[in-house]
C-alpha cells in the first residue's frame, strides 16, 4: 500500500514540476517577445528617422514596427508618396492626382535596412500601372510580416 501511495505521490510531484516548468517557460517567452517588440520600436524609429532625412519633399508614410518570430528580426513597414508636378497634367480618376505622382511601400529589416518586400506604383500616361491584385498580394504579405502570428 505504501509503495502505491509513494508512486502516486511521485507521479503527482512530477506533474506539478512539469506544470511549473511549462508556466515558467511561457512567462519567459512572453517577456522575450515584449522585450523584442520594444527593441523593434527603437530600431524601427531609427530607420524611420533615416527615411525622413532621405525622402525630403515627399510624404513619408506612418511607420509600423514589429518583431517577426519566423525571421527572428525586427521589421519596419513604411513608404512614401510623391505628389509629382501639376504641370505634367492631372489624372481623370476620382482623386485627380498629378500624372507623374508615385508611391512606394515596403517592409524591411530594421537592422540591415534590407527591403524584404516592396511595391512601387506610378502613373504612365495618367494611369496607375500597378494592378489591384498586386496591391492586394503586397498587403497580405506585409500584414503577415508585421503580425506576430509568424
């Protein structure tokens, strides 16, 4: 009888130890992700400020920062819009943009400044050249890179 009770006690003790180790691991993992997200904000902010200096005279998009678990790095989503020159003509679409306006969007590694994905769009004879499907594909990929579900 005592051996059976001792066996159950050991099994229960091992179960409690496993639960404790698992909870500790999950807690450490959460702390790591929070720390990485903070580092990514800092690294992304540096990259964003560099972009503000580089892209003078255009509208620089509001940045998005994230830690990408799959790539194990910080990513920065941004881009810019160049309104172009009215002397080149005005498009007939609902926004009446200048015919030589353009925009570029990207997601890049915050540390290396290497672009992971990028999409450019500009007018050709007052028509945007990038198709809606290409924009949708880019947006899906950018969302995946910038989400914490990777």
